[in-house]
C-alpha cells in the first residue's frame, strides 16, 4: 500500500513537472531571447556611456557621427563597414575633422558602381580621383569635410568614369578592364 502511494505521488510530481516543462519550452523560449537582448542592450549602453564620456563636448569639437553597415560579402561572410568621424583607437575614441561617408560598391557585370552619401554639399565641391584599383572621394568646404578611399573589387579603366550627384548621393560608374588585358611587361622565365 505504501509503495502504491509513493508511486502515485511520484507520478503526480512528474506530471506537474512535465506539463510545466512543456509549457515552458514553447512560451519561455521567447522570454529567454528577450532577457538576452536586454542584457546585450545594457552592456552596449554601458560601453557607449563609458567611451563617449571621454570625448570632448560637441561645442568644442563639432557633431559626432558614427555608424556601421553590415552586409554579406560574395564569399558569404559578413562585411562590416564603419562611417562617420569617430574612430575607435586603443586609447579610446578619436574625433577626426573629416567625416567618412557611407559607401556601397556594386559589381554589375562590365561595370563597378560606387554610391556614397555626401549630404549638404554642392556637386562642384566633390573631388574624385580614380586609379585602376581605387577611388578617392573628397570634399573640403567650410561646413563639410568628407574623405574616403574605396578599394574596388575589380580593376577598372579610370578614364571611363562617369559621376552624378543627386539628393546627397554620389554615383560613380567605372568600366572594368577586360580580363585578358595584361598589366605591365611579361617576363620570360629562363
């Protein structure tokens, strides 16, 4: 009789635990995600407060601009690109006079297209310099300073570059070099 009573108690405890466990698995998994996101948000807030407290005030230095863009590269790995005028250094964040614009590079068959966000400038103030593997974007006005060296994913013909600027966005279209075209002088191995 005692054994039957103990088995009944154990079974009721197991039923209670398993019903709680089943319910928890479906509903509490979202609570776990929410708690984890809150923990990460708290950690990021503490980091930003600590690091940005080291910076001079905006009145002394000017506006602080920092951001990043995350995309997936052609190899399937994430690519993180930073922009703005705040640069992380081992000694803490450093403010630069020039703002690095947000830039996207698109490989479109026979062309490479580069898009750069340059708000608040006139097209006459934009200076571009292209080589076979790099595009340099610079703006130096009294109110705005932008600078970015863009490494191109393929070799291009710099003399075919065409640029347009509309609504704060610069678009540069560069024709790719043919794959068969060789650069430099061929060297014969003896």
